[in-house]
C-alpha cells in the first residue's frame, strides 16, 4: 500500500510539473513569438526528463502486459484500417487543379459498386460537393452523398461511398457558374 501511494504521489507531482511547464511554454508562444525556439527547447527538455524518469522507474522490469497489449492493438488497428482503406478507396479527386483552375481533377471517375470517392481541397477554395437529385440513380439520397459544408483549408477532404450502380453528376456550389462540375460512374 505504501509503495502504491508513493508511486501515485510521484505521478501526481510529475503531472502538475508538466502542466505548469506546458502553461509556461504556451505563455512564451503567445506573448513572445521570437522565443519559439526557447519554448520548443523547454518542451523537448521536459519530454526527455519524463522519459528518463519513466525509464529509471521501470529499470530492470519487464514491459507491462497492458502496454504490450496496447501496442499490439494499435498495430492491428492500423493494419486493418490500411487494408480497409486500400480495399474501399477507389478514386481521389482534386478540388481545383494544380494550375489553379476551378475544376474537379479528374472531372470523371469510374469506380465499382461499394467503392468510395475522396475529394481533396487543392486550389481555389472554398469548395463543396453537391449532387443533383435529378442527375443520380433513382432511389439514391442526394443529401446523403453531398458535402454541403465548405472545405476551406488546403488538404481538407470529403468522402462518399457509392452502393448503387449508375451515373452521378455533381458540382461545386460556389463555382458552378464557372463550370466546376464532375461525374462519378459506378459499375
């Protein structure tokens, strides 16, 4: 019981020290932008100290089963996610061309039933992806596959999965007048 209490007390003390140091780093970053190097150095030193303390505390001890289990679970989840991504990801479409043109690039993609399309903000944003209910297969909910909210930052993405075969026409609402439209063909 005593060893447990001492260990818990030490953990609580380290946590308070870390929080105080992070507050100081945040204050440095907020008030003196020229001291970002100092803030980074402080944060790095804090992380090294925490690692050294942890290593000393665990010296000679075998890794805890829960830690090993978490690492294995994380690796398993990562591998599963990667496999699912490769299996279900069929097409990527840029929102705006590399030259800055207001287009979907490519304008037409062909995928298999059950695959997904991911649109990625590239240039000329904000963009969105809107499907016209008259230009999609019967029975498909246009609102469910549309992405009405604007993608405002570079690299932002939106993904839709297509489970019904047919041709789907879509457009970017703010740039529809400039001809920014595309097509998804689902086999």
